[in-house]
C-alpha cells in the first residue's frame, strides 16, 4: 500500500489546524474523508501521528512531529515539479486572454496567475474581469481564450469544453460569539428568521434562493452587498449570517474579527469551479499551456480532472 499525495495534504491540514473538522474545511472535503485518510496513513507508516482530544481537537505525537518535516518536504518537491518551466515547452510564447468572474478573480486564481507569469515570462497573460453572462459571450466570440467560473452557472454548457478544478462546500458563516455555535446540529430552519447577508454578485442570489426554496423556506434578507469583504465584516460584527462557498471564506474580517463556519444538516450541494473555453474556438499554444498549468496547480499529481 502506497502513501498518496492526498493523504499527505490532509495530514498537513490537520496538523496546521489542530482539528479534523477545520482540516476538512481547509481541504474542501468532509471530516470523514480526513479521518479515513489519517487512519490509512497511520496504518501504512505503522505509527500513531495524532493524539485525539475530544474537547480540543488533535495534536501531533512525537512521531507525527517528525513526519511533519518530511511531509512539508514532499509537498515542496511536488510543487517545485509542477511549476518547473521544463514542464511546458519554453518554445511556447504568445498571449493568453484569461477571463474570470469577480468572485473567482478576487478569491481564487490570482496566486496561480502570478506563478504562471513567473515561470513562463515569454507568455503574456491578459486578465479580464467579467460577469458570467459577459464572460460566456466573450469566450464564444473569441475575445477571451479561456475563463474560470462556477461551472453550474454556465447557461449553454453544450457550447463549451470545461475542466473542473475543484469542488467547494457551502457553509454557514457566523460571528465568533453567535449563539448558534453552541448548537450541535444546525439547519436552515434555525436561521431563516435571522438577519441574512446576501452576497449580491456572481449570481449568488439565484443559487442562494434556489436551495432555500427547495427547503420550503425563505431567508430574512436584511443586507444585499456586492463586496465579499462587506459580507465578512457584517457577519463578523454579528449583524447577520450568510451561506457561502469555502473558497471565499476567510477566518477574519478586515477588522480582525473572527468568522466561524458550520456545516448545515440540510446537506447543501458543493459547487464546482472550473475552466471553460469555446468548442468553436481552438486554444492557441499559449492558452493550452496556461490550461495545463492551471490543471496541474489545482488538481495536483494523480488528481487530474476530466475534460468535457
């Protein structure tokens, strides 16, 4: 039985957060997935990596602390290999017109774009921020080569190739002092009368109202804001709660106040983030190199996503 990169990453997430639940949120997987991966890793290594503390999470054993250094070296080596300029031919040059919705550009892809620009200076990346309908139109017309967005939002999926990069859970956001934190299980019915902060961008209102309607409930929308930082601030101040993707969650607001997250019993479906490009517009060599880099960066070795 071999150790997988997933197991290493989940181990590091647990070691860095000190909780399997927080590690699950960080890795965008379930707590059961984290727990199972750690158990398999411990079985392969023949040693206990964590001490389980029922009240306060987990801590590394002596063996776990030793393995931690090896785990960081493994991930560093893999990341170095992924971003090795030799992975993509240095003969490839040109320009990539890359489109992104505001949420994706503000919370997700900028570090990867910077890494690509550093590794492949001969390829110029033009970044264009567009709302999803305009991004689709620009991709179909050839004004944009490739874009990143919530794949579920694409109006005409048959017109595009798509490449999933990751899945992101949707969770309840609330202030660090919110009374609901004392509740073991939280459902939509527990929050439907609470002041709700609606992130009024990237078609979030449409997707939000959909899962509320499916539950036969309606949120008490008190705030409609287009800035995700404003959402964080309102939630952290205890002014309201919201349900949003883990991709745009940050543990602290700009004021330094903590923002907690909790899973809901209703089992909200995760949403897929991915690349899209027109079936009628062939990718240039530069755009194809960019697509390959993004796939490797977000999927990782052995986790390659399927192109549709």
